C-alpha cells in the first residue's frame, strides 16, 4: 500500500502529490468554508513533502484578518 496521495483542481491546471500524510483528518465549519464547498472543509496534514505542478496557476488572497485562501 502506498502512502502517497494525489489531487488536482477542477480544471486540471494544478496537480498535487503528497508523499507522506497524517492519518487524522481536520475539519473547518466556518461560514466561508461551508459557502465555498457546500459543507465543512476536510483536510489532512501533508507536511512539506508535497509536489505541485502548475504553481503559476495558483492565486492567494486574504479572506479574513487571520486567514488566506488559494484557488
């Protein structure tokens, strides 16, 4: 069994590969996460061993006084 996980954005321009990840899942139920995803945001900690193809297509903005969002 591989400990590698992969993902991509909806249009396929950005692809991710995480070589190590935690077994625990975190969740955020804030208004913005629920609005963006139609429900809570679920996430896993992948550390720093993550490969990103298509970084030039990622944009980040401040979504509140304490957080930022990327798309």
